[in-house]
C-alpha cells in the first residue's frame, strides 16, 4: 500500500470515513495526552534541503522512519509554506473528516504549521520549511519542538533554520 505522499496506482487512500464522534479518547490519543510534563527535550535533526525540496526531504524522512519500524501514528508532518499534497488531498473531503483522522491517531498526519497548536503531540514531528522564515515559521518551529516527544526533524535551509531555531526555540 502506498504511503502518504507517495504516488501509487489508483487513489492513494480510500475516502476518509464520515465524521466520527469521539466520546472517549482512542488508545493512541490517550497515550499521547498522558505524557509526563517533565520530559527531556526532543532530539533535533536537521536535514538540509532547499525551500523547493523541503517537502520531498520530509517525505523521505517519513519513509525512513516507517521503514525502521516507527508506527505511522507516531509521526506528525508540518509544512510552513504550501500545504503538503497529502493534507490538501485529505482536506478535499472536508475539515471534519480531516481532523477525525488526526483524532484517530493511527496514521501519519500532515498539517500546515499554522495548525500545529491544534495537533496532539507525537513521538516524531517532521517540519518541512517550504516557505520563507518569518515570525510565523519561528513560532511554528517552537510549537513543533513542544509537540515532538522524542525527535524533531526539520527539513530546510540549514542557515535559515538554525537562525529560526535560535530565535524561537
């Protein structure tokens, strides 16, 4: 089965289910929300990539994570510029269905960095810096670091990313 962001024959994924009510937290969501507040900061990994190649670098990082045994529900991917193509595809089915996938917590979730505060923490957060570095990007990187439980991977121009991380994280 093709991974999110990877081309494949036919539709990459069936249409998401209708909006699902969540009267009780799912086990994955419960585990993420029960993290202790006093934890060590996530490890930071910087993957050099030009603005135009940041999404592809993020996709490759996700593939490596999944190939190494990381559970899909452990990974959150954020973009700072244009929306990731997978998120744009999923949003075409409506906001409710899109956020229901987030709440289920059982697959890689793709979101724009402006929605990072709405996303639950995950073990790994991958950020594709596919836009310019501005105040919103600096804030998004700070939120991404808060959301990352074990590893924060940032794909982008190293000089600009390091400057932004120093300013906001």
